[in-house]
C-alpha cells in the first residue's frame, strides 16, 4: 500500500515534536527548536504552562464531557467572561475555527430570515481570505488551491478585492446579508485592513442593516496586543469567529454575536456534540486567567515592538532576502524577496520554527509569553540562517 496512514494532504516537514517546554519544542531524536510558530498562532501560553496544565488536568479528572443536553455552569461562566470583555451578548462554542466561521455564517443568514428577508443570504468576502476548509469556508474564498476538485461549491458568497471599500460597496445588492472579513489577514500574508476600509464596512452595514462578520480566528485573543482585532479600529462588529489562541492548544472555537445579530438563532437552529464541553471551558478559562492579568496585553505590545524593531534592524544586512515587516503585536509577517516557503524549511534545519503564508511572507507567531532573551535568540539565529541560505542559494 502506498498511501500513508495519515491522509497525505499535508507536506509534513521532518520536524517531529514529541515534547514542549515554554517556547521550545523537542523532536523525536532530542532536537531542540525555538518555536516562533506556536502551532499556527495557537499555543499562546507556550508549551506545558504550569497553571494552564494544572487546571486542564484537574478538569480531566473532574468532568470532561456531558453534551449540550444539560445545563452548563462551565459554559455559562466562560461565555459570560467573553461577553464581559467584548462587544458580544451571546456565545456559541465550537471545536475549531472553521466551525466558528460556519456558525457566524448561519447566524448572519438567519438574522435576515428572522426579519422576513430570506433572500438576503449572500456574504461578501475578500481576495486572499482564509476561513477554513469546510465546504462553506472554501466557498467563501477565491483561492484555486483550496477549491479545485471540490465543486460544486456552495452558493451565497461573492468575493471582491480585500481592502477596497469601493468594490465592497459596489458588490452590495438585494441578496446581500453582510460582509465576512478578516480584519488582519493571516494565511493571506499578514495584511491589515485599513481603518477606512473597516470603518466603511461598518457604516455600510449600519445604513443597510447588514451584518459585519469578522473572522478573528487568527488575529483575536491577544495576538495583536488587543484582546480582539477589531479594537484596533474603534468599531464593533455584529458577529465574530475566534479559535486558535482561545484554547491555548486545546481544540476550542467560539462564535460571538450581539443580541440583535443572534435574533434568529433560537432553539433547534444549531448544535454541536462536543462544543463547549467542561474540559474545553477549563482550557479557555485557564487561557483567560493569564491573558486578562493586568499588563499582559502591554507585554504583547512591548515585546511585539521589540521583535519588530529587531527584525527591521536585521533586514539591511540581508536586504536581497527580506523586504520588510508587517503586522501588529505578535502577529508579524516578514515579506521576502526569496520564496518564503523554502526559507521557512531552511529555518527548520537551523532549529527555528516559523510559518509560511501567501504573498511570500514568513509569519512570525511566537507564544505571547516570550521574553527579551527569546527575541534576541530568534533574530540572531535567523540572521545566521539567512547567511547560510544566501550561501546555499549561491552554490
Ligand atoms: C486558521 C483559520 C481558520 C480555520 O480554523 P481551523 O481551526 O483550522 O478550522 C479560519 N479563519 C482564519 C482567519 C484562520 O486563520
């Protein structure tokens, strides 16, 4: 048999982690890696965080799962904590980012249905977007590598150019339910939507009673130095999806909505067997116990500035390889003149973990608990690896 036990949909690298400690991962053969990828923006407290680990362990021993047939003191408490710290009035818990996006799409459609406008079912989405891999989520993108061979896609999505307010305005018609947008695109190459773009979408939604749905699966949960990405813009969305960082490594996502936006999500309209189970809630609470501590977001901003500054300082030494740094907080992207995928592979051989993205960008997504010494180590070793990459390429 030629097929691998794991369905071969990923080009898996030779890095094979078996243990983690803080900002470091250890491979099968004892190799040590500085982890500035965090499992793609997930392990925001690093690996084996003592308090987080203890709280999750305690919950495993107490109660893991009961289903949503019963009352959930754990879910109510964590939902309330999210509500107290956001625009939202209500929360649906999921097991992944794409399920949170799915719930957001359904909530937006159902809002218009509830108000007697079932024909308003289309979401306007944007070029280079990434919303996950279910049929609905791939139907919301225009990226050939994600949709090829999976036709027919779901109707109800219209893709226009990212960060182009005029194009978004022009796309609105009698079928529009709202907009689905990452305020700061992740997979698309760490691209930040402009203030005018996000503000303009908000205004349009207010004027025409449309839903502003933000996909904050990557940029939410303290990654950018604010708890949520939308806070950078001084606007409030109607619905958001979050995941990645929220569980600190435990599979957890959430769809947050205002009371108004969730008008159609009544009994029987949606569900999940695992969603929001006691173990997931303990993981989410353990993450929030850390990120809501006074000074935590300041730390993300300060150390993010340090990392960005150090990267910018290094760039002139390798200016045929790197073009510049983009992003916010610890959601950073280095725009490359070389192939970012090849460079990320090269870094792994040098014990550094980062993540490639579209547009020849290398994503730098460390745990949010990194210190000055990790920044120094990362940039020194990156610079060293860059020298070798130049040599390798010249050879
Ligand atoms: C990662 C990501 C998703 C999908 O999350 P999964 O947990 O892989 O389903 C959706 N939207 C954005 C913006 C993401 O970065």
